C-alpha cells in the first residue's frame, strides 16, 4: 500500500502470492509487474528478494563482493504462514563449489571441469545423435504420440552427463531421480513434510558419488571422475570438494538441457508457421535455440547471498539475506529486448540473454546443452510434417527456480 494525498492506495503487487499456481505455471505476467513496480521485491515474511529487471540483475552479477554465489538458504513452505529459510550453509561450515563458489576456489574448479568438457564435447556429436535415435525409437508410440519431456528431454542430458563423468549407463534412471530432487529442494515451494525426503535423496546421491570417486582414485581414467581423482591424488583438491563438484554436475548438469529441449518443442508445437520455417531452413534452428532460451529460461534464476549490509535498486538488503536473480524476468525486459514475448530469429542482440548466466559463472555445460538440443529438435523437425501438443496439455514442474516440463505430450504427423 502507498499513501497519496492522505489516502491509502493499493499497488499492483498488493495481495500477490508469488507461490500461487498460476504464477508458477506462467510467471511472465508477474515478472512484468515486478519489473515495473518492485524490481527488487521482498517475498513477504521472508529474507528473500526477487530481482527482476535486466539492469539490476546485471548490476548484482557485477558486484560479487556484495552478492556472493554461496548457496546459504532456500525457502520452505509452511501450511499456516509465510515460508521459512532452510539453512544450507551449516553456520558457515558448508563447502561451496563451481556455481555456488566464489573466487579463487571457483576458478580452480571451473578450469578442471572445462578442460575435460572441451576435449570431450568435440567428439560427442555421433554419440548425441545415436542417443537421440535410440530415444526416438523407444518413445514414439504406435499412435504417433510422444511424451517429449519424459522420454526425450529428461533422458538425453543425464545419459550424456553420466558418460562425461564416467558413471554406468544403467544408473541413469536413478541419477535422474536424484538430480530432480536436488533442484526441487532449491525451488522455493518445498513443504516441510517433503523436505526430509529431499535431504535424504541428496545424501544418497553424495554417497553414491563418493563410492564411485573412491574407486576412480585407485585407477583414474580420462573421464571427469579420473580428472578429479588425479587432482586429488596430486593434492590440488580435497576429496570432499571433488565429490561436491560431481554432486553439482549430476544435480544440475541435465536441468538446463532438459528445460531447453522441452521448452523449444513446446514453442514450436504452438506455432505451425515457425515449424515450417525451420524445416525449410534448418540453419535457423540454432538462432531459435537462443530465442527459446530467452523466452523460457530453463533456470528461472539463481541464488545469491548478501555478504554485508548493502542496497540494490534503492532497496536496503541486510547482511545474511538472500536474493534470487530472475533470468526469466530479465530476459523478457522490454528495455533490453524489443518485442520481448515474441520469437525474433534475427534480433540484433540474439545472444544477449542471461539463460546460461553471465560472466565468470557462465554455464560450463552451455556448449553441450546446445549440441543436445540442436540434435533433438532437428530430429523432431526432420521426422515430422507437423506436431502439436496432445490432449492433456503441457504441465510444468512447480518451482521458483527451474522452468521445466513435468509432461509434454506431442501428437506427431510423421514424414
């Protein structure tokens, strides 16, 4: 509420519940209101702030001394009151790696992972295409239906992550379950009774990876397990840091790719003219991936920890509070993108989106994500004359953190 001329007037954000189902399913109307009226918005009753404008998201990214990447808390829902913050930092004792680490540790971790990914990605093209073929044959129903989210978008990325890390292919279904439990924990809509299950799942993933890593230390190979094992054997890393790097790569490694593969297919399913344009000119699939990333950022945002009392956009942020930098809102900011809600394949700042982050924390797996999405969507377009969203429609995973489909049934007209 605001006061104007002695009268109390409502603002467009009064009474808005960011956790309401309609905003979790389609957040973009809410994002527009946040950008216009409260680009740094405190979630009522919590110490979490949502940052929604392109300008302020970019400013926060440029101030790591004020906004640490350390993941120190997540929101947990209560049945009778505002959410509470669940401590992820152990009173300052937690170890932070890769996306949740600050420099100088972040640079050390990133170099180790990027060196391996860069070498392996150059050789992965045939493997990716073969996996797409395998998943297509397994997923296409006799009635030409395809559950695209579960049978292509979810399975392809974790299979590749397992291969890069050096984990057995037969463990991929369990890895996928653990991975999605990890991002559910960060989604801001977890209830207290579900929290225990997710913490247990996180412990199981860490235990599994610790066992695999211990075995790799005895006989390191050329996969990522082997690279991290060598680093530990040489004293460059500790075992607990190496295992946490693996936890993060498995937990989040498939998330952005799964989101992109399904989000891209849904956008195309709703636009037959765009489908046909990409079939006529497959070179446009690559720029389409950037527009799909911008329009439906697979990670809606990322967490930051406020190191000391500071301000952002004129809003005071106390030390120890939290911000969620909303890529999904910044990527539709009309001050940065003309016609922000529309696919524009030749926009001048096509790659100016923040879907993969920005700066030192730019996603280490972005090249692999693009390779997989390009292969999956190329196959979808080449093997169909058209496809639409089938009866039942798309369903989303409820989250403030990720933008991923729970279900995306397609009805296909095959070539």
